[in-house]
């Protein structure tokens, strides 16, 4: 896999995989995706034990790592820890930390087991575009690139997450406590992480994640998925918080809803779909990228209106809200910029 890129299905999104221990292979991933070298790659492993050689961390962090992986691996949780010299600096974007995940998708796990090396695997798309969840999405992203695409066979629909993994960074505090910082929300929520740590008897302190402003995307990222404009469709998007009234240019706007908050616009807008008629966070996660790709392909679309999820009292929706905010570059209409 050193000189060949392979698109592999996971329970989150399709990943563009290479040997994580090869700087040349990693460079090919960055070049093929047109990904800035300031955006680190997540390293995927078959098991917690296979991750240990990639980590150089104090006992407290290793204990926390073991506690979290016992609960959430394999699955959609990425853990950031100090990296060992085995990890090439191009993988970490010179941050001296490594992001690690063990996927649950059976096809991906089989490939990890047979490859005998960890795999660096960002989403299999051009940088900044809507993430791919099917092999057809990947083909559309790399029509002329030498990418081998593995078909999604063996995964169960009910196990599909649809958005990228939660990313949590662990640091050692001055008082011996473990600093816990959720840098990217996902299916594994902050409350789930805290509950696991409490059960494990670990002293921890929750730290607020940094938040970039628009125009700061050239700065080095501590984790993937931090840019303000990300997961973005080719048609300009905005978050709509004005209800069913007041939206201009409806005839050229595709509306994406959550629940039925904007159902009154159906028939008046150029196009309309809801991520979940019943307002289910998990269903919305599975459909958000597929729906964004549909919306950008609607003939005549000049705008995509996205739902405002800030008032939804369900922590599980936070991952979808984050993807919507970045797809819209933080732009809100019908109210102030968030």
C-alpha cells in the first residue's frame, strides 16, 4: 500500500488509506486530496495494543486511553495523544501528537488486520468538499486519480454513523488530572466520554476547544475538521433561522430541513428534503452528507438553506450541527452570524 491509495468504507465515511508509517505515501494522500500539510491525518489501527507503539505518553494518559478504548473501540472515537518517533511528522502536521482510531466496519477491520501496518485515512474526497459515504461519491471525487475503491459490503445499515468520528485530545494536567478536550463532535458525545471516565475512576478536567474564525484556516490544526469552511457543497450554503417566512430567492434555493420546521417551504423552494422527519439525530447523521450532495446537484440551485439546530435539546445532534455550521462557513440568515 506504499505506492497505492485505497478508498475503504468505514462506519463513518469512506477513507483514503495509505501506510501511516511511510512519509512518501502520506505525501501522496495530501497531494491527491489537495489537503494542506497543516491538517493532520488520523491513524487507524486494528486494536488498542497495535496503537501503543505509536504513542509516547505518561502513565496517566495511557490509563485513560485504555479506559476509553475499552468502552468505545472499535468505533467512531479518535483519541489524540503524544506521538512516538515511529509516526512521521507529515502525519502529525508537526504537532508532536497523533490521532488514533480503531474502526468497527468489518471490511475496514479485515484490511487493517491483513495489512499489518497502521493506515492513515482521511475522508476520500477533495479537501473541504462534502465527505463521501458511498463508492460512487469517491469515484466522483477522483475520476482521473489512481485510487482503488473497495466496495461497501458487510456493514449493517443500523451501524452506519455517516459523519466523521468524535475527536478527543488527552493532556496531562499540572495537578495530575487528565485534560479532556473534544475537538470534533460526533456520535460519541461529551457526556458519554465523561461517564466512561467517571466509571473508570479517572480524575479529569474538561477543556474548551479552540474555535477558529473565518480567514484563519491557513493556521496549523491540532486535529482534523477544524476549518471554519469544511464539508462544504459546491453551491453556497447558509443556516436559516427565520422559520417559514422571509426567505428570499426561494425559486433558486434548495432547503434542507430537520424534523418539519421548514416543511411549509416544500413546493415553494426549488428543492426540499428533511434529514429526519421525526427529528432523530442518528438518522440525520446518516443522511447529512448524502443530502448535501443531492442539494448541490439540483439543477438551477444557487443557494442551499440549512436548518438551525442550536435550539435542539439533544446532545447527539451536536455532530450534525457542527457539520452544518462548517458547510455554511458559519453564515446565518434570518439572524446574526454564529
